[in-house]
């Protein structure tokens, strides 16, 4: 399992080992993983191959102790539990592939336990904060209107920033208000957007976007008519957050967290939210029920007449 937010210091030259090459080819062709995900897997496996070579052998003879020592060394270099868990997930996938293809007779990573992860809850904006943030751009200017539509669409659809960046004009059906989204591993899903976001997006596509003289097919463009970058969108969100007095750190993913949490607070079924977010495993969606529980507990403690008595 890979982390697109991997730091530059963690990225390494792809390993030169035929088993790893076969595995990466499998991930690309049969699993359809994105370039970012493949780069992450390659970097994680490169670190393992380097460690094993220092010990005088390779993945053919590696055992569970080798993998444990490798992870221990990574922790000693300052890697957090979340990064270590990602490394272990990458190694598990690789050795399971080797076992399945008959390259090995056993799986040395099978019984290793995941490092304990911090129980951090996602950063969620209140509905009042979200309303203020959505109203922050000056919609009377082309760039401001673009930004208003972009923020509305993030909150209306729960898209990842990478999905928003790659959204093309052909992916929106103005008649039904449906977005066609290509998520992780190029998996396609359809996401409905509410009428307000649908109307704003339609107006933007018909009247505002042509003023940027589009050079790319993506929906959201910069002054030069090229698609916006993930970094560009992050900077815009940070700017508008400061404008309305939100001082804590937020990002495009905060819109996704808020989208899911507010849907559940409104009574949406967890499985529906899972489908809208494009989560393969419902466990990834269940964290938002913890957010609900935290909020309900906070409200109860604040307003119940016997609280603190």
C-alpha cells in the first residue's frame, strides 16, 4: 500500500531485481495502478533490496527476521508508524505475489504485525466554517468564480484533489448532474452533485472557462489555459481559509473529510458514503463514524444539564 505524500528523501532509484520488475509490471498491467502508486511501491521495495544486498542475499532467501530488521532500521531513521505500515504493506504484497507465482515456497512477511498507528481523527470543518470558506472567493472575477466553483465541487462531491485536477469537461453530464471520476488505480465511479454545484459548474463551463483559452481538456485551468496543479489548489484553499479566519491547517482533503462527515450527520448510510468516496474497504470509511461520535459526545458534555455535575 503506497502513500502519495511520500517525502523526496524516501524516494529511491527503482530496484534492479527481476522479481521486483515482474511485480511492478503486474501492478501496472493487471491491477491498473497509477504512476504515483507504482513509484511508491518501487521506492519501498528498493529500500528492501538495498538492505538485503548489504546482508549478502536477496528476496529469494529473505526470512521474517530480515524484514523485521529492515523495518527496525527504517524506524531508527525516524520513519513514523504510518510510513512503516505502508512499507510493510508493500512488502506483503510483493512476497504474496512471489508465493502465488511459485517464486518462493513461503511468505516471510505473512505473520509480521502492523506497527501501531496513531488514532488521529480527520480534520473536519463545521458547516458554518464551510459556508464561510465557500463564500470567500470573489465570484465577480473569472479567477474568483473559478475558485468558487472549484470549492463548491470539492465539498459537493468529496473528490480527492488528484481526481479534481484530472476531471475533464467530458466527465460532467449537466443534464443529470453526474460526475464520472477516475480514482486510485484508475477505478471509475459516478458521483452525483447537488443542484447548486451543478448550476455553478454549468455556468463556469459555458461562460468562464472559455475566457482562459483552454489548452488542456481539464475543467479547472490556470491563467495560461493549462490544468491547475495539486499544489496550486492547496495554496488557493490555504489563502481562502486565512481570509475567513480559519487558522488551523486545512487542505483539499479537508473538504473530502467534511463531505463524508456531514453526509453521515445528515443520516446517510455508511455504505453509500463508501461508494461516493470510492473506498474499496469500508474500514476506511468507518473513521467518519468516530468523528460523529466525538462531536455528539462534545455536544452532550456542553449542553446536558447534568454534565459535569
